[in-house]
């Protein structure tokens, strides 16, 4: 019974095991990933599977409620990056100045590929809108996220020379864009299999992400400065926790100011503030391929933010469910009262 209750949380448990295992087994990542070949192969696999399962056809079918879509995409790629651009320098002293890199990396990522859709659907929100914005932001993120990250990292120790930025985008084409496009072509040819095989595809991607996390932190754990500084990340993690809740609140207020309907507000609250790990880990792996010593720092805020946003989303879903239950109870009581009046 206990093991069955843990099954839905297997990825978060696996993430904790992969992170802890990597930190406890420094150097093993180098052995498993000679020349970076295993991580690169896993990254290509992730984007191939992502292209195969990404419902990009929703982009052409989901143009209803244009205001909501523009707000969500602007929130993801403008408001959240701007917020972290203003606040991340406050933590420039943490992890030898490298935590700031991770905050910028987190800020530029698109929304979650499936989580925002699931929470929107189970909360009675605009599911089509969530699918649309998830698909659109992840397609845009292939180009927009690394471009924004390059702009933010100027002036930091992770700033890349112009020729290395060009090399990054060239790698993104071969490791990300081409696999995604090929996956999309396969999806059009085998659409039924793509829809039915989504759970298996998610399992493959999740497993690949856990292996990359383990290898990355096993390699980073060899850095004594990184291991010593890990005990001092409570304050920035608390900042991330508060920031995420605040961004949820801003998303809600923005949707209300736009006079969106209840279903669209729910979609906005789930879609706008979340950040994807499924796209984030491989994207950052490609971006920092030339500086693997920085990858662990770049991933650290995301590894905290991901489970935290799921916890917050779960609380919101519970509150919405309780509200709907009360409304249904109230409506049923009103109906019974009306029936009694008619009978009288």
C-alpha cells in the first residue's frame, strides 16, 4: 500500500536519489560519460522523443482567447526573466558567484510540457489553452531561451565569447532542433502511436533526465568549493520558494485585470509561472557543453524549483477542488429549496 502511494511521485524520488548519488559518488560521472558522449546521446534522445510527443498541432488550433496566450507567453519570456534579472544579482556572492548563473538559467526556460496541462485539466480550467501555451513556449524556447541566457550572462564569469555563442547555437541546431523536427515528422506519420505512447515516452525522457542529473552532479561533486558551498543555499532556495508563490499571485491578478473567464484564469495560474525540467535539463546541458564545470551550478535552482512548483500546484488544485465542492453543494441545496417551494 505504501509503495503504491509513492508510485505517482517516482520521478521526484528518483530525482532526489540521482542528486544524492551524484554528490556521494564524485568522479563516477566522468567514467560513465567519456568525452561527454553519453550525455549528448541522451540529450538527442530526449529531444527526439519530445518532438514525437509534442502536440504542436495545438498551436494552429488554439488561437482562441488571444489575450490569454499573449499574456502567458509574455509572462514566461519577458516578465519572469525581467524579475530574475533584477533580483539574481542579490545572490552573486553565493557558490562563488555561480548561483546567479543558475537563477538566470531558470528564468529563461519555457513552461512545463505536461504538468501545467494535467493540473489545468483536473482543476476545471481551459485545457486546450494549456496545451497550446505549453507547446508554443517549448517550441519558442529552443531559440528564445538560449538567446535570453546569453544576454543575461554577459558580464558574469559564465559569459561566452561571440564565437562560442555561435558554437552553442550550432550545437542547438544539431542536438535539439533537428531531433525535434524529425520527431515531429514521425508524429505526423504515426500520430495514433504518438498519442497512445505518451506515457512510455515520458518514462524514457524522465529516465534520461535522471541519468544526466546523476552524471552532472557526480562530475560537479569533485569540486570541493561546490560541496562546501551547498550548506549555504538555504537563503536563495527560500527566495525561490517565495518568488514562485508571488509569481503565481501576479499571474492570477494579471488574468483578472484582463477580465479572463474562470477557466482561462486557472490555465494562466498553472501555465505562466512554471518552468520545465523536461526541456530545461537537456537545453542547459547543450548550452554549457563547452563549460561542463558550470552545468551543476546552472541546474541547481531548477532542481529545487521543479518539486516546489509541483507542491504549490497541488495545494492550489486542492483549494480549487474544495471551492467547486462547496459551489456544487450550494447549488444542490438551492435546487432542493426551489423544489420544496414548488411542491408547497
